[in-house]
C-alpha cells in the first residue's frame, strides 16, 4: 500500500468554459479539508488545462491531461507533447486509457513510450490497464492485465501511478466486486515489486470503473487500492467531493 490515496477526475471529452463553478467547488473543499494523506487531480480536455489551472490557482489540486505524444515536438498534427503540458501547468497525465487503446489503436509499447516522454518532461504518468468483458469471462483477466503492466510501464522509472480499469466497468454502473478488485490489485502489486523491487511497494494503484459517492468508501478500504480514477462522477461537484471525502475518511 502506498501512504497516500489519490483521487483523480478524468473529464474525458466533457467540460467547457462554463466549468469554473465545478472546479471552484472542488477547490474550496480541497483547500479546507485535504490533508497530506490524500491527493486530488483533475484531467480536463487539453484546451481547458490552462484555464482549470488558473481557476484553481495555488490550490492543492493537481491538474493533468488525458494523453500526450511520445515525442517532444515535431510534425505530429493534432498531438500534444508532454513538454508543453508541463509548461502550461500539468502535473500528471493519463496514458493508455482503454478508450485510447480501443478508439486510437494504442498498443502497450506506445503507452510505454508515452509514459517515458511524460517522465522526461517531469509529469507523473497514470498508466491505465484493464481487461475486457470477454477476457474476464474466458478466465484471462489477470494474465491480460499483468501483460499490459509489463509492457506499458517503463522498467527504469518507478515514478508512475497505475490505474486498474476493467473495460466492462467503465461508464456502465457495473463496478467490479471488492473481491475482484482485491485479487487484481494484489496481483498488480506483486508484478510491480517484481519489476521495480522495493520501489514497487510505493507505487499507487488506483481503481477506476463506475466509482461513485456510494461505493467509494468500500473500494478505497480495499487492500492495495491507493485511490480512484473517476469518470462520470468527477463531473458533479457533490459526487466528486464525496469520493474525496471517503478517501480522507479511510485514511484517518
Ligand atoms: P466512469 O467512472 O464513468 O465509469 O469512468 C471511469 C474511467 O474511465 C476513468 O478513467
């Protein structure tokens, strides 16, 4: 188990110039309640990163992106470099989300290259892994996820976060059972220790997939669950704040 829980909101392709109220509510809560046992991140779409950073100036909230390119610069139309993300105030970057793996054909090798670029730029990569429904039903979930970990995580640098997001649990309301989460997170922890040695014990392993205000506390109490990567519920201030609050409660 890592010492600190991390709650990260992944806005996906949501949010707008009208999202200031949402950010301010979360920011107010974090400024008054967040101790050092819980960290909070918000990952809006690229064009909002600088703005969200301004809206939460000097806040404990870490702003992040949802992807980056593996190169520093160059002829890559439509892509964004980790270096630029760092320059505009990002601290973290989600890499290899299942929606990018499936919608954009991202392989674990590419995910690993992106994670390396993020680390080089001084960003903390949140490397996502997770099995499909079919892979779970055929009994291959653990094998698939551990393979993804092995191929997606840069072996020379443990300054990463891992997010286990079963594809079938994302945006469906079908949250994984505490037993399934426990089993997978323990397997991931063992794999991280195999790759990184002692440092593998400190890597935060987040769970993502239909986390909400009601189920957050139980999930966050599970061994080797060091936080949550939250989609839909991160777009509603009361829900996201309740999840952060649950993390504070289980940390005390
Ligand atoms: P939901 O919380 O909407 O299921 O999304 C999870 C996710 O994909 C976060 O990255």
